[in-house]
């Protein structure tokens, strides 16, 4: 995956002083990925996001990536049953840079709890966080306020006072949450809808590096 991406971006290979012929074999990259921790990938993602002029206003949403097809024999041999990865991205609404990403092989757990976890990792850099009604949870709003982040999350309508809560939300900021859908679409169109790695930890790294490449490509095109 990484070799294909670099071949598509001669600006980047030239910037780091490499020719496509100098790139290592895929097996070498796979072994290298095994030695790279997810924390290092997050640092690379953060550094690529800081190439952009960040606004301190972000939005969060989840999307799904397919796993590339594998033979039935291979799937049975390694218990390769999960067909999709759930990927939650934190996106700067002004620059459309990906600030953070969380990957999971299951759909268990609350999206709101996950959103608070991601917000805590980025608390010092955010002033507001927008999300759709799927993240409607009072504990998330309270947790964001404790972190100094203004929650822009509309209430599902169960009572008349929910209309009043929604009316107090800054519509201009809240409507920027659609930037997450724009970014998800752009990443998938340019870098693919499926991951090619076979183990979950490599797939998580692949997703994160896709976001790194997306941030760099967007910066180069500006």
C-alpha cells in the first residue's frame, strides 16, 4: 500500500530524497510495520495535521473500511472473520485535516464514550467539537465541558425542552460537522475503500498512514 501511494506522489518522494526504484520490497515494509507502534503512527498523523492552519474547531464521525478479499482457506486458517473496520476520524473543520483516528474490528461500545476518549487526547488543541445525534449523550457533553471544549451535539427530540437545547447551538459551527463526511469520501476516493493488510494491528497502522498521506497530499496541493 505504502509503495503504491509514494509512486503516486513524486513530490513527496523527491522531498525526502528517494526515487521510486529505491523503495524497499513489500515484505520489508511489512516487517517494518510490525516494529512501529500505533503511538508512533499517531505522532506522524499529528505532525502531518500541523502542516495545516488548524482552527481549533473539529468534528467527529465514524465510517467503515472493507477488508480486501481473501481466499476461504486463508480465512479459515487464521480465523479471518471480520469483514469491515470501524474507523472514527477527528477532523479540523476549517482545513479538513485529519487530527486523530480510532480503529476497531467490532461495533460494540458507545460512540459517545469513544468520542470523549479521542477528545481527551486532543483537549489542549480544541475549542469546540461537533457531532451528529448519534453522539447524543449527556455525559459526553459534560466531559467535553470539563476539558474546556464546547460540545456542538444536537439532542434527539424526546421532550419540548430538547428543541430549546438545540436552538442554543451555533448552527454555523454545527453544520461544519459535514466536513467529516467530505474527508471520509476524499480519503476513500484517493486511497481506497479497503485495507490490504491481513492482521488487525497492521490494518490499524495502514488506516492511520492513509490519513497521514491524505494530510500531506492536501497540503502539497494548496
